[in-house]
C-alpha cells in the first residue's frame, strides 16, 4: 500500500520527534552513561573480548538497546492505533455524509 506524500512526511516527522524524545529520556541517558563508562574501561584491557570489562560493556549495551527498541516499538504501536482510529473515524464520517447526501 502506497501512502500519499503528506502521510509519509507526517510519519517521518513523528518518527523524528519520538527518536529525539527517546534520545533525551532520563532513564535511557542514565543507562547509556553506564554503558559509556563500561566501554571506556574496555580499552584498558589487552585481550578485550575475554575481559570482564568487555562482558560488562556488552551486557549494558544490550540492555540500553533493548530499552530503546522497546520504547520505539511501544510508541509505534500507539501511533499506529491513533492513525487507525483516525482513519476509521474519517471513513465513517465520509460514509455518513454520503448516506445523508443520497
């Protein structure tokens, strides 16, 4: 299904807005801070992938990405539901107008 350009622009604008909001989320910022700290410690070791620091960084990175993806997913669901309800409302309203005109 192809969306009209204005719908594509609206979806992109919403995605940009949600992405910025998630990037500035206090909880996610805290998790990212811990991830960054663990990453800095990572390079102090020689055999990086076998160090506890690497494992710690990897675990924190996976958690931060998981939180980010979960929030994007949930916001996408909410937006999708809102769009569906709006479109269904418009189609019902248009149907009622057509019935009234006939």
